[in-house]
C-alpha cells in the first residue's frame, strides 16, 4: 500500500486535519482494524470514496486539483447583469 495524503475528521469535531495513510494506518491498527480491512479502506480511499471507521471520517486529499479558473469572482457578472432590472 502506497502512502496517500488524507483529510481526516474526528467524530464530534468541526475541524479537519491533513495527514497521510501511514499515520492513519498505525492509528487504525491500534484500534483493532485487521490487515484485510486496512487494504479495503485504502482501496476505497484511492477510488475517491469517503470512509468512516473507528470514529474517523477519511477522504483522499487531492493536491492536484487547481481551482484557478473554476471559481470566479462575481463582480464581473454583476456588471453584466445590471440591465436585467
């Protein structure tokens, strides 16, 4: 299993933490997760799924997503839409 960047939320808390698979795998082993289950969790995370287990919600943190050009400022739209009134 290769290391992957993860975003983790602890049940009952608002904040999310960025970590990696090896750190979470050690935590899950301490919480009694067997090797087959760890492989399944790793595969599900690699497939882009969110996984909740042992009071942790895990998601693959995709560092390759560039939001430039996807999220735009609205002021340009406002000036173009003023004539709609």
